[in-house]
DNA sequence: GTCTACAGGATTGTTAACATTCTGCCGTTC
DNA sequence: GAACGGCAGAATGTTAACAATCCTGTAGAC
């Protein structure tokens, strides 16, 4: 299997390799205890996923995502996740509803305890479960990829003061709509949530023009 | 460069390799006059693009897309291309407007002469130009990929009786909105268009349950 | 002092051979 | 006659060596 691809992807997403870092084939082959061919394969795959950049005869680096690109990624996520939310509102079972409510409760306590890290994980979990519940494999796959691409910028959001409180309410609204089985409301709530993320990215971008 | 990847992709999209066909590394290496490694690289890339399926120790085949998957693909396209249409309505220049109108005129004559093949090409051209005008690289990339994935099913639509006439009007509505600079109307027109495509796919799928 | 030419090292790209795995066929056995 | 086992062929997976390319640092010319 190309387990190497997932290992390398995870290491990039976890920040083990930072944007701009060179990805040397020999070094990676040694690190993951495999041949250069396997590394090469992984680099090609992650390149078409948009996580890695490769230049002819010059090797691979971890792709750098600009703020404007992060905004575009989030816009694409916005429309796709709204589609997912609508489908989830239609498809989710009673057990799903219960699970979603539990996640919201856990998020609430995480915000109360100011546990940014926990909140981030719950955030990702909630979105992932909604994707799974929607049964929309295509949209789910695309969104998962988009989230990976912008992972670094997402991280910035989490540590923004007062951000989690807003975010929590937005997520609660999404879950309420899904539990109520209201497709349109679920889509609207998701759009609202991600437009607020875009808003924050925009403000951060404007504050950092150089 | 991995020119092999684009060559193989084009050959799959043009139907040179049909869904389900085996893609043997040695044979492809001979056909494209390159080594197995280059073929391997292309197969990995096209696998993550969703065009090829690879199984451990069993080789690669051209991915088969079911009707339900084609519908999901078109749903995802629908929301993404609506986003693109809105951006295009905001960004397009006067020259862009003129070009779009020319394309619509050419489509009109193609429909009049019953030139299904020409119409298909113009259709693809119109959508591609809108993507480019929007300046939304992320959405453009995703849509291009989604179009490739469902290419085979798109072909079926083109030869459907009476379909081009409807399609032409829908495209004209999109262009009108873009030329008018009306973002919301452009998005709506694009959604309408692709929902009609989904409708056709649905009907075709229902007629072919086995 | 700056610029150019060139050599050396480092890294990617390519090729070929070998190892492993799967598949289909054939013969044996019950 | 059906089932099991093994063998041969084909295809993929892996490794290692070689070739081509790019970067860096140094020496020499002006």
C-alpha cells in the first residue's frame, strides 16, 4: 500500500514539515524506511492533492498557501459544505442527531475551559461526521482535500481571541437545523459559518499587506 | 515533465481507453515511448484525480463512474460553477462580454445545423472561459477535474434529442446575467442549468435500473 | 572589487534487473 | 466429476546503479 503517502500527508498537516520546507527523496526514504520509489509516488500523489509543489530537477517542497488562496479555498468549501449540510439534514438518523448534540456540548465545555486545542479537534470532528452523514462522497472528498490545503490558516483562527465563542454558536445553529431536518436552514447556517471564517481571513489579510 | 500524465489523461477522456480497460504499465510505456517509472507516476497522479483505479499487485484500470456518482459530481459542479458564474459576473471585462456573446451565437448555429459535436465543444469552451474569467483558481481547478470525471456521461447528454435547445437557452441566460454584471442572477442561471443536467441524469438512471 | 568560468557535490530523473504477487491451467486425488 | 495443490506465465513492486541537472563556492581575469 502507499501508506507512505498518508504518513507524509499527516506529517505535513501536523506541521512536522512546514510550508516551504524541502522534501528530499533520500532523506524521506530513510525517515520512513522505504525506497526512493515509494517516496516519489507519495510526492506525486500529494502534488496533485495540492499539498506539495514539485519543480523539474529541483525537487519538492511543502506548498505555501497565500491568504488570497486560503480565502478561495474557504469559498469553495462554503458552497460544498452547504451542499453537505443540506444532504445531512435529509439523511441523518436519530442516532446521528444525538451524536451531533453531544459534540456541540463537548465544544461548549471546551470553550468554557479555554481549551483551544480540544475545540479544534471537535470542530474537525463535527465537520467530518456531517460529511459522513450526508452520504455525498464526492463533496466529502473535495472538502476533506480543501481542509487539508488550508490547514495552516485554520490553525491561526483557532487561537484568535473571542473567535471560538462565535464559532460555537454558528456550529450549534448548523446542528439545530440538521436535527430539525431543515435542508435549507442547514445550508444557510453552514454558509453563514464559513462566510464568517472568510471574513476573519480577510481582516487578517488586510492587516498583513506588505 | 510528466507530459505522459497529460497524454494518458487525454487518451482516457477521448475514449481511447474505455472505463474498465486495464492499463498495463509495460504496454503504456511502449505506447508512449517512455520507461515504466514515468507511466507509474502518471497512474498515481490520475488515481488521485479520480480517473484511474489502482489495486495492490493487480494493476490499474480506467475508473467506472456510476450514474449516482455522476449525479453527485454534477451536484458538486453545480455549487462550484455557480460560485464561478457569480465571480465572472463581477470580474469579466467588456472584451470578455463580447467573446461570450460570440460563443452563444456559434452555439445557436450549431444547434440549428444539428451539429452535436460542435455544440459539445462550444459548451466546454464556454464553461472553461467562464472559469478563467472568474479568476477563482481553486474552484476552476476543482470543476475542471469534476468535468473530467464525468466526461463519459456528459457525452450521453449531448446526443439526447431536444436537449441542446434547452441547454442553449440556459447558457444564454447565464451569459446575459454575466454581461449584465448581476452576480446573483448568474449564479441562479448556472444552478438552473446544472439542475436540469442532474434531472436528465436522474431520468436516465431511473430508466436503467437493473 | 566585481564578474565570469569552471569544477565539485548534491539531488533528481531514468533505466534495468530482480523479487513478489496474482492468475489461470493442469494433473492428481478422492 | 469436483476439489485441491502446484506450477508456469504475466504483471506489479522494489532495489540499486547510472545519467543528467542544478546549485555552490572558488579561482582567475579585468
